[in-house]
């Protein structure tokens, strides 16, 4: 190696180290600016003022147990610090306005862990209803996908002045912001995404019924579209919880799951669903003979595809082996044959799965040795997403394990007719089903 080559390599390595140092430094600065912990927040002059405003004006905060109040103040402070505040009539937005608007966002998400409002970083406040040039109408509030939340302060205050009228502009617009934030970050698989998907599917039929019956429990405006339905449901959830539970118990329960709160029982965080104790996923394999399956699916001929792919791969590798092995004797042939057969067995153990639907459980297991045995209670299933992969179906099952949502990936070498039969049966069990990212309905299978 010449000196010139050595110098080039040293310069390259030095440049890489400098670039890494810059990236690490930028990341540390980013984390510092976005991490506002309790110790830092309490030293701020705003902390006591925020606490006083909440105690005097925010009933949700006053209902909290003492051990949760500090965290509510912290979240309010964090939300406030991470937003750009703009007033259409004043040079600055008052701390009073910032506190109450931030508190409405925290109220909505207080039961959730580390759920931000994504790109919604700017909040614009008007004194009263304002004219929107695009719609040519007067609005009280809106959420713009570019990252803007707009509120009429007059109507925001009116929303919290009457805690029982089921109209709350702050909660309504923050629900829009949360809904859109989840939608715009849909590539990330959070539990709250899955629960939101489940709620939307349950709410769709309710929204159509609301259009036909304007005198129903939910405000008629909720029938405009699914996003308005969610925001209106959130207003009713917090301001008429007992009526909501009585009138629409299933939808109320799904909102409890989604927001991890239960206003009827003054549970502000840590909603204990029935999944934590009532329905167990584990099923004893020794007792399977006692269960008669409603459907029992076995792999079809496409199971040969991974075998053929593996055989082709081995055929391509053998010439390479031939370059290093001079003598092909019985031991060589036997070793390659044993490895080949072992590979086929491993593929079959991984790919050759059967699927059963029992009265209460969904069961998947390999056909030999049962080394991959999976069961889930049907009541615990959040949703199932079937995706066609040319020779097999990929099934992603999201389900509750206690209070957590777990996902299980299955490769199903079943025919389209078998999958359709399976989907029909699961829909009858009120399980939410996606097929190639399209939600299915019971009426599609009648």
C-alpha cells in the first residue's frame, strides 16, 4: 500500500468520525429540547401558575386523585412548551388560554402512553367564530393537515362552562388532531392504531343509523363522516358518560379501551378491560379432542412452492461445493442428502400449519410435532389482516394478552375458497377482518 492510499484511507476514516460526531451531537441536542422532565418543569415560573389555573377552571383536573395531578400538570406544561401559539387579535397568547387549551388535549390522552399529536405544532386562537375563505363559512374550530389547530376562544370557553351539554369544542378539535395524527403516521404499528381501527369499524354502522335517525343519542353532526363521528363520540364520552354507556354500551366500551379511561367509574388511567381476567388465550393441547372444530383447514398444494424454492437453491449451491470438494464419495453424498432432507423437514415444520376455529378459540399448529402451537380466545382478537402473497396468505392477528396487544404472523397455505370460508365464520363472531387492506362486512358474505 502506497503512502497516497494510506492518506486517502485516513482522511476518509477521519471524515466518517467527524460526521458521526456531528450526528450524535445533533441527536443529543434534539433529545434535550424535546425532553421536558418533571424536575425541569417544576423549576419553571409557569408551574405554580398552571396549577392555580387548573385548580380554578378545569373540573377534570380537580376530579383526579392526588397521585395523578402532578403528572397532569406536567403533561399540560409539555404540550404547551411544544406548541407555537398564535392569536389573530393579540400580540401574544395568555398563559391562561395556553393552559386550558393544553389541558383539553391532555384530558383526551391522559390514559395513553407517549402519544403525541404528531405534526400539529401550531395553535391559532380567534376571539370568536371566524370566516374560512376556502369553505366560505364561519367556523368555530378546525384542524388542518398542514399541522394547524384553530379554535374560537369564545366557543372553547362555552364548551367547558357547561359540562353536561355534550358540546365541547376543545375536546372535539383535539379528537380531530389525534385522529389525523394517527392516520398520518399509520405506518407505525402502535396499539392505539389498532384500537382506533377497531373503533372506526364499529362506529361505521352507528354513523349510518344516525343519518336515518337524527333524534338518536349522539349529536346529528356526528353522521357527517367517520372523523366527525369520532369527535362527537369523544364529547359525549366525557360529558354524558352514563347515558353513553346505557345507550351504546359496546361503543362506549371500545372508547374506554382506546382512551384507557372510564368516566363512568372515575377511572382516568388504567382501564381494566375484561381481557385482563375473563378470557384466557391458553388452551391445553391435551384437551383438544374434547373440542369439535367449526372449521378445520389444512395446507393445499401450494405448500410445495417453498420446497421447490429450497430444492432450486440446493441445486445452485452444489456446483459451488464441487469447486472445493475434489472427491465425491458416499460420505459426501450422504451428508448433502441428510442436510437436504433436514432442510425440507424444517420448512414443513415452519410452513405446514393447520388452522382450527373452535367455539371459543382460534388455533394454529404445525402438522408434525406441534412445535408451533398458538391459541387465542376469539373475544380477545382486535382484528385480523389477511394479505394475499401469490402462493399463500399472510395473516396478522392482533389480540389482547392481558392488557397488552400482541401480534402474531401466520403464513397460511390455504386456497382462496378456504380463506373466504374462514373469513365468513370469523365475521359471524363479530371479529374485525381486513382482506388486502380492505375491511370486510358481514353482508358481503351472505
